[in-house]
C-alpha cells in the first residue's frame, strides 16, 4: 500500500496544556478535538487512492498499490517485492519534550516492518529519513542508535537514508526533528497473506503490545500533558510519564516469520492508527468478534479517565494492549501462541471470525 499518513501536531509546551486543563477539566476530549479528524483523513486517503492508481499503468506487475499493508510488485520467478513507508507521528514531540532520542528509531523500524509482515513478506532492507531543525550530531547519533537497535530486532539491513537540515520547516523545540523510513520486503507470490483465505469461525490470536506504541499521541498529549509534567512520576503507571510514553513499539518480525513457515495463516493485522478497525482491511466478507480481550494497560485507563471518552473511541484509537492480530484456522492457535512465547511475547485467543461484517468488542460494534 502507498500509505500517506496525515500527522497533525499540536505545538504546545507542557505548561500550556496544564493551564488549558483548568478550563477544560470537565470536558470530554476526542481524537477530533485533539486536531485529528479521522473522517476528513479518510476522505483525503480516498482522493490519494484515486490519484495514485492512475500511475499503475506506468509499470507492469503491480499487485497492490493501496488499501493493504504494503505495495506489492511482482518481479518474476514467483517473487514479489513489498514496500511500505511510515513514520513515528507526534511521538517525536514527546522525545523532544523529554530530550530523549534513543528509542524513537526503534519505533520507526517497527512501524514499517510490522506492516510489511502483514502481507507475508520478510523485511530485508530499510532506508531512513531524518529532518532536523539545525545540524546536531548528538541528536542524529541518538536517533540512529534506536534505528540500529530496531534493525537488529527485525533482522533487517539499513542500506541508506537521508538527513535534511530545514530550519524553516522543522520548528518548535530546540532539538526539533521528524523521522520516517521505508522498508522493502520479499515474498513468494503463492505465499502472500492478503486476507482472501479468511473463513467463518477462524481463530484470532492477539499478541501483547508494549503500551501505546506510536499511535494516538495527538490525543494523549492533549489529555495527559494538561494533568502531568513530562518528567513527573505518575503513581498509576509506576514510572514517569516520559518513560511510559517513550516505550518503543514492539517488533513482531521474528516470531511471525517462524509462524508463516510452520502453520497456515489467513490474516495478519498490525494494530496501529484506527486500532481494531484495522481488521476490516483484511476482508469485507466476514466480521471479527473480539470477546476475550486482556485487561488494558494502566496507560489506557489513565487516558480514558482524564479524557472521559467511550470504550468505542478507545478501541478505535488505541491498541488497548494488543499490538498484532493473527488469524488462523482452528487447531493451530496453540502452535502460534507457543511460538510467540518462545520469543518472550504473551499472546492468547481473543476472538473469532463471524459471518456478520464489522468489528465487535463484546457486543460493542466499533467498525
């Protein structure tokens, strides 16, 4: 998929959020209130899809260009290249507030490789793009440390990149920057996982997240930075706010590659922006019933408490403790769970495929 993400950053210092909180303390805050109107973004994505689809005539072998987790290009001999581009969103602002830059590179790798594996492709190469307000060797070095660690976790080679100094574009904090990257993966055409094999009564295995990962930060900043300072220890979290918000996105590449080689997999969904509504990307013929979700992490409870928003919006915005869904036929779910366990990741059966379209958290329909 050629995915164009619209990141809307609210450039406020933490103190201004605290002042704003005195006025808005009793109000419910939604993602739209935080500056991210998902309906408008969806409309923009449709416009992008219509525009870029016309370019597919320039080359042969285009299998997928929009609407899934990666763009797919057939190159012959049953081989397919998968490509995906993504960034870290406004999580970079948290890094800038906390002046900690050694983990966002892990997030950047994760947001790319976790998407490309969802089509059954193995990540093989990565290039990064770092845009900074001004030349800063320490800043770039710290970001690169995270990128290298993410590459190690994903077994992917960083083969190039670009660092741009753009003081008129990258503004705000003294050490302001943005970060994005592109991953290339490879797959056998007959082993692609595109959701077309999903069947009624398939099992959904959910794999634990590491917290917020890299989505929903516009809402998180608006809600929590009016209540707490970035380096403040929050009793509910057992850590400082910065420590919690900068937890790097979990990388699922190694266990998923093993699973793809050992059992039949019908679908994979990386739970990022749009959260569990992402499941509808896999198939329109069936629905997804998530009836055994784990207890949400404390960070999600804290956000919901202060934002005063519904379960529907929470499960449509945040991963709520599940970073990846693996859809498999009945009988192989234990093998999937065992594989994740050997890689130190908890997973469990969280639901099943149903014959009514949509996504359901218990009886609550979220998509």
